[in-house]
C-alpha cells in the first residue's frame, strides 16, 4: 500500500517559516573548515546540530577525530553520529551530510552578507553560504523528524545519521571512521542516502546513480640545475618546456579523444538499455552553454554531451608548475616543469590499469623525443568511480517519493565529478547508496551568491520524509 | 707609433687601494632603481658621480627625466652627461654606463652584506652589489682620468660620458634622451664604447660585436567564460589548454630547430670568415655545463654551441598564464590561457618579417585544429639584434689595448641576449659601438654574491685608459 503522506506534507508547509528560520540560524554560523580562524565556528555548528538532535529525542555520539595532520595546532571538528528510532520492525536507513562550508567573503563579490540568510520573497531564492551545500539538506532530515512529531505521524524508519565537519577541506579522518563504524554504529543500516549534490537543471528532480573517478598525474621534465636566461642560453640547451609541451600534446585531442593507447578499451560498452536512459533526460544544450558561458561544446547534442560527462572518461590538462605564469613577460628558460593532468575514470577502468597505460604511453613518447632531459611521471591522487543500480529498491523508493512530491518521474543521472564518501559508504557497509539531491544546478555551491530556492528546501523536506516512507515499504526485489 | 703606456699602468697600480676604496664607497650607496624605498639612494649615487667628475675637472650636466610613468609618485633619476677635455685636435669618444643596481637583500642568500664591498684578499674577489654591474666599469673611466692627472700624462681624447640611473628597471626615458642629444651633447662623438657586459669566461678578455634581438609573443586561447570544474565539464567542452599545448608544440623541437616555415631563410648565411672566428675562441663545453649545472646541451661541440647562442635564432617557451601553476592539485579546466614564447633574432631577420611568419604559422596550425575556441597572437615587445664590424678601427684599437694590458689577443664575441642601448647609440649617432667588458662570466651580475675580481678591476682601469690611447691614434681605414 502506498504511504499516506498528505498529513506530513501539510505539516511541512505549516512549519515552513520555522524551517527557514532554522536554516538562517545555521547559515549565521560561519563554519568554514578551511580557515583556522573560523575553526571554532565549525565546532559551534556541531553543537548546534547536537542540541537540535537531542531536542528531537535522537541519541547523539560525538566522534572526535584528533588533530588535523597538516595543521597540527588545529583540532578536527567531530563527526556527529545520531540515531532516531530503534524499532526492530522498521528498516534502518543511514544518511550522510556535512555541516562545514566553503570560505566566503563579502569582498569576493557577494551581493549580500554570505553569513546572513537573505530571502528574496519575489523569487524565493535564499542566499547564504551553506544554504544548499550542505546545511539545507542536513536540516532537511531534522525538519522531517520534527514535522512527523508535530503531525503525530509515526516515523517510518530507524534513522542513522552521520554528519561531518571537514567535507570542504578533504574529509580528514572520515574514511577511517566510516570503515570502523560500518560494523558498529552503522551495522543495522540497510541502505544509505546522501543528499549533497544537485539537480541536473533547475526544474526537474533527479536521482544520481553514478560518479566518475579521477586519477591526477604530475609529469615532471627536468634539465638544467636552475632557471636560465633565454638570451644567454637559448639555442644551446635542451629546454624542458619544449619536451613537456610535446608530451602533453600526445595525451588528448580537442574532440575529447584520449590518445593513450588501450585506455578506451577499459571502458564498459554502452548497452541499449543504458542508451535509452539518456534520451528522456531533461537537459538542453542551452543548459550546457549557460554553464560554460560559451558555445564551445565538443558535441552538438544532448545525449553525447551527457555521456561524455558521465559515462566516458575525459582528460584535462590543468597547467604547468615551474614555468612563467604571471602577467607580463619574462625571458626565462624554466629548469624544471611539472605538467598537471587528470583523467576522469568510469566503469570498468581500474585505477592501477589506468596508471600503467599512462606511464607506458608517456615513456614511449618520451623515448621518441630523444631528449637528454629527464622525465618522471607520478600519480598525485586517485579516487575510484562509483556506479550503483538505478533499479535497486533504494532508488525505486526515492523515485516514488519524487513522484509523490513533484508529480514527475525523476531523471536518473550520473555526475562527472567525484564524491569519494559515496564509494566509501558503499564499500564499508556493503549496502546500496543513493544520491538524493535537494538543491538545483543554479545554486552556485562553492561560488559567490550561493543560494537554495525556497521550493527546493520545503519540497525537499517533504521529499526526504517521503523517501523514508517509501523506502520503509519497498520490497527488496532488485539489487 | 704605439702609445707609451707604462707610466699610466704604473700609476694605476700605485693608486689601486684608493680605487678600491672608491668602489667601496659607491657600493655602499644602495642605488636600487626598482625599489621606491631606495630611490633617494639612486639620486645620492648621481650626486656621488657628479662630485667626482667635477673634482676631476670635467663639466657635468644633469638631465632630469621627469616622473616615472608606471609609478607617478617617483621621480626618475637624472642622466649624468659629462665632458672631459675639449681639444679640437683630439678624437672624441662617447662612453656609457649605469649607476643603478639590481635589488639585493642579505636574506636572498648573500654570504656578506651586499652593500658593503667585501674583499677576499686570498682570491682577490670583491663582493658587493654593483661591483661588476656597473659601478666598477663606470668608476673605471673616472679612475683612468685621475691616474693620467696624477702621472702627469696627457689624456689622449675628449671623453663624453653618459651615465644613467634606471638601467636595471627599463632605462625609462633614455632612448629619447640619446636621440635628442645625438646631434647636441654627443655631436662630436666619433665612436662609442660601452662597458656593461662580461668576458665569455673567467680568464680571457673579449670584445663584443654582436647581440641577438628578441621578439616576445603572447598566444591566447579562449573558450568558456570562466574556469570550469573538470569533473563536471570534462569531455563536453573544447578545452583551451588542449589547443594551446598543441600549438606550442608546433613552434620548436628539442634540438633547437624552429619549426616556423620561412624563418630560417631570414638568417644571414655563415661565411667562411665568420666560421673561422669561432674556432679560436677560448671556451670549453665544460664552461657551458657549469653554467647549466647539467650536461643537457643541444650540441656536443664548442663551435655549434656558440653559434647557436650568438648567430642563430632560438625559440623558448617561457610558460602559460591563466592555467594552474601552483604546487599541488587543482582539477580546473582553465577558460583562457596565454602561452608566452619568444624568439631570439639575428641578422638579417627583420622583426616585422618575423612577426608575419609567426602569425602566418600559428593561424595555419590553428585552422588545422578545427577547434571552436578562439585564438589571438600578439607581439609583447621586440628589440632588434645588433651586429657591428669587429674590424672597425674602434675594435682594432680596443684589441691592441687588450694585448698591451693582458698580453693576449681578445676573443671576438657576440652575446645571445640584448642590450638595447647599444643599438640606440648606433642608430642615433651613426657611429661604431664597441662593447668592452671589464668583469668576467663568473661575476654573478643580477645574482647573489655579485663580485668583481681585483684583477679585472685594476687591469680593467688600465684597459679603458689604454683603449683611449689606441683609439686616439688608430687610422680610420676600416668601417
């Protein structure tokens, strides 16, 4: 039987002002994890959540993470673990969010104070750092609990919560904690839901079932012992930049084709089923052009564009360390230059196979240059891709929840970037992980004038609650 | 009849302590033209020279240059014009030098205080900013006058002097002054001598008859309106870095061959005569390796190495503006990237022809990329090459002077870099210009621990005086 949700929805509408006030109170705490000066506000934000959770009747355990390795004078903010409900007859769902935010200064170009939630009543836009990333979604779970209590509706699941305070600065310590708690605090979890990404566009909700991985490389070419003057030495010395530019030129063409032999063979073939998924997705080329601020796309059509972003690898050359990079002119022959490039990886590319092909290719091309400089290539960091089944009951429940709130079937999307915690949760718990976004693509997370639309927040609270109702009753037929 | 110089040489030896004390007094004035805080010391250095010149009986005219255009709160230091002698029966020689210096801080790694001349009595090295560049040579001319006076030897020429105080910061205003004074203050000049460069090695003097020019280009590739996240957009957008790297890869190979069609045809052919000049030059490949701090030379032999530095063009890629250039990793797709490269030019490359070939080549290669980004290439700055005849009487006189002081024939050298004032003097006065270095290649001008060897300073004073004796009597047979 489909859950009866109208009472809950009405209650959320009734409480919308207080939910917005709660978001304003959270935004007012500048919990910037990158800034040592503001670290105490990250702790304050942990206190804020703990107090709210306790008031709702949840149990809370603060997990200290010790000192920050790179900045040993700083203590890491705690991970807030919380449980609401302990009924063996209910499903247990684990949700994740983060309570820290990106840095923000009025001087960066914000139209309003970034740490004051500024609600534009006409457009419904609620501006403020953290509004969409990720304080809105985190409060969404808490608001859902409260609305159930106020409406006298039984909460449909046991809810496990994991809220961290370092997501915007490397999630230091989180992976170990998740691995440790998988068989402890999280042991009852039957599925995982993360609300920390965005709709593909501004209108239509989506469920996200895949993320690309990334392997980041540094390619170093080294010759003279120190930088040289091109007037004195130009023509007599083998210049590292010449070799580096040549090598970087062998990696990718401007149509996005990666030129590293063997790499494309690692990519999972496109099935007919998967192909069909792309046709229906609500996305226009104009959406891409709006994002780029130009029409310099590789593909002319939606399907190939989305596939290129989600299910095919890409290679980007990010820049060069050690060469002249300032405005103006400098007649230097750089002695040691480090090219930086990364490959966005997709199923079934094993990171170690990718490394091997990259090294093999660069060594081969290096030999061809017949240079007397020296070359070194190494992996900077790597994160694996993640793909879940959009047909899993966790997704099926979320899909029905979207329909009940938005009267539309969600798009099944993937994303081009990585959210490493997704894979960590999946591997540590062995359970299905769903990405259920609240905000939209226009929210400008990480940028100036970050906002969350009132509609996305309020309907989003309904969505999170509805999801918990559907996931409570969804039969476990498909994995 | 060869000049009788022993009396002058003996007098210089006799006065060497006072000449070193004079250099110490000059080094003690931190006349750093780049530093606004030290600008008053540049003026103090101008006063120092003016006072010395007047004491020697020279006439002095200070030419104010107005305010510094880029930093309008700063007044430019004056050009010191001076004349010693006004005998219509004598030749008139114009000499140039500069009294400002490069910045220097003890913290940069100096072993001694950069503004205290520190004489190592064992090695004869005299450390101090400006010792070799260019206070030693400037004082050399004044010391030569004084030694003549003290020895009671008639000064052989009328000496015109032009000393500027902005050489290390762009010689602001100097070109216009030289052009203006060519037919005024400098109108009697029959030849020009500049002592502001260095021996090719540490042992053997040289005369320098050529300098390469430089044409500096900026190659801009522009796509999206702002930097993009490679996770989100990688694979869907035509990346400007991919296009730029491809284009930069078409400019030069790692053997130093410039790949721009037509460019090598502009280079003056190597004559048999010229080829012979290179064989005798005192230079070992080890000297190059010492300079590089590595053995990553293009050519294995001296002759081709020196030709590559002096008489053939070279192309260096200096770096990229707008891409990621810091240590660490950033997964950015840069929206607008500016490749910087320059070509060292030689006879008979006309700068405008070089520009045309560069633009033509890049446009052709750009078309081949079939990209939808936009490209722009432009000239940053250009300075023309300069080559004089090493057989001119000005050089013949200097060569004899070297032999009389050092008992060895000087090497006839060119340099790979540009000293733009050389060409300005030649074009403005229409007279032969000679570069007559005092310091050696090991002096570390512009670096930490700049020094001038006592031998180079004292024998250099003899050399400048001897040059004036020989140039006074050298027949004007060869141009």
